[in-house]
C-alpha cells in the first residue's frame, strides 16, 4: 500500500513522521489525476510545475526540517477535525 492509498489524515502523519516523501506523494497524486480524470471529468486544471516549484522552495527555505515540522502541525490540526460520516 502506498501513502496515496491512505486517508488524508494518515498521509499528513506519514509525511510528518518521515515515512512518506512529499514529492513522491505529489507525483502519485498527479498521476492519479491523469489516470482517473478522463472518466470523472472533475479536474479542470492542474499545475504540476507550480506545485513542484512550491515544494522545492519550501525545502530550500527550511532545509527540509521546517517542512516536516509544519506537516506535523497540519497533521495534528487535520486529526482534530470531525470525521466524515
């Protein structure tokens, strides 16, 4: 099972724990969009280059460490949200 198959909360926790790479997860998400959107016709536009630029800028700015800390903080906030029925 890949991180992409996990619920969003668990994806965030895996990134924060260093068990999943944010770049690999981004690439997997983009690949799944490409795979499934022809049938679903739900995604109007994606910005893969811009997404990768933003991820790279985060890593450069924080040297990687701050990125994980922010992910951990976001994971805690996501876990605090009520679960969907």
